[in-house]
């Protein structure tokens, strides 16, 4: 039983009938475990250890573990796993063409160009790589969504622009729809953005350089009063700091207080601080350009 529990624990509470046989449980043993409520049937060939939490990850892995042609989490499910689209609650997977699968409650894609290198394990869940996931997303989301995914993934180190170019070239050979959106997003990555730590920082850099302003310094360290602060984007010679305020990153009482103390320290050191939000980047880029240009009198 210890082996059964350990295996289930490593798989979000799930086991397959094949895994149970490898652990020494015959069909009769398995039937007895079901009848005594030790394990519960989830899908054909997939069982859950009784009492294990029923989560979205468990449901997704259950689809991937079901017997038949191997399937991998992909598209919206993969975006959620990689933290690129967090509100999706369905189950979406891919299977390699010409294979096909029908799984109740699951959207199954058939892929002609899915290869082993496109699949990684996140915990126990087989999932398309970040580069492959973003490439697939070009089929279902508009260009600005792909740009946001590319910006965030590159800035946070989930993927490199080189990896995105490689997947675009390989998949593009098959005439796949949607790779144009990926290529456009790669082309829009601003020069000098290697130091960015978030997608919005890259977007702010893009807005400024596209308007003809000089490229700001990313993550500039500034020591004030014994503390070292890192400024999102800055023009050090002009003592101008540009900060992006995301709702999640700047929520909570402690962060609220720290932000105000940080700003007071920068202002006290002779810096001008301009703060921008997602809505500013999306709806008022020209205002950002005007405000920054006004603070750079040498232009």
C-alpha cells in the first residue's frame, strides 16, 4: 500500500490501472480496493486515491493518463500551467496526428507537427513547452494577446526569443495558421529589453522607443539612505524614474506602505517619479510619451 500512496501522491492523487499492476495489484485486488473505497474510478483506466483533493490539475492529469494514444496538456490548459492565462477552467489537450482521442469533457486537438522536444513535464503533467504553447495560441487568440504572452515570457525568463524563433520556423514549414501572429510579436520585441523583469516593462520600453525617445535604462540600481532600490525604467542623467504598477504586484498593506516610502526616498534624492498602469499603456501611450519627453529637456 505504501507504493500505491506514494505513486498517487506524486500524481495529484491519481493512479492508472497499468501502474497498479506494476505495483503488484491484480485486477481482483484493484476491484477490492474500489469496493472498499480506497480508490475511486475517474476515467477509464484512471483512478483516484480516496480523499485526495479534487483539483483542476488532477482533472487535467486524469485526461493525460487515460489509456490510448498519448495526449499532452496544450493550448489554454498549457497557458494556465505556465501562468500566462490563469482563469481557464476547462481541459484542453493535443494528440499527434493521425491518432485521435475522444475524452468526455475534454477538447482534443490533433497536431501534425508535435514532436518530443515540444513536450515537458511540469510535476507529473505532460505539457507543451512555453514556446510551443505560445505558437499554438496564435491559432486562438488575437495578436495583442500573443504579444503580451511573448513579452511576459521573455521578460521573466520562461522562454528566449531564440526559442520562439526556432518554433516559429519549424512549425511555419507546415503552413500552420497563426504563426504570423507569433512572428509579429517577436518582431515587436524592443531592442535593449534584456534587463526587463515583466511584460509591461517591455511594453513601456516599446512605447518610448517607437516614439523616437532614447531607450531608458532597465532595472537601474539606486542607493538612498542605506537602501538600494531598483527602478523599472529610468533616465539616470535626468533623474527620471518610470515605474509600472501592476495590481497583483502592488497590492497588500505592506507593499502599499513600501511603495510610498520608496517614492519619498527617490523624490528626496532629487528624482522625478512617473508611475503607469496597464490602462495607461493600453489606452494612453501618447500621454506617457508626452510626459516623459517633457522631463527630458535636452531632446
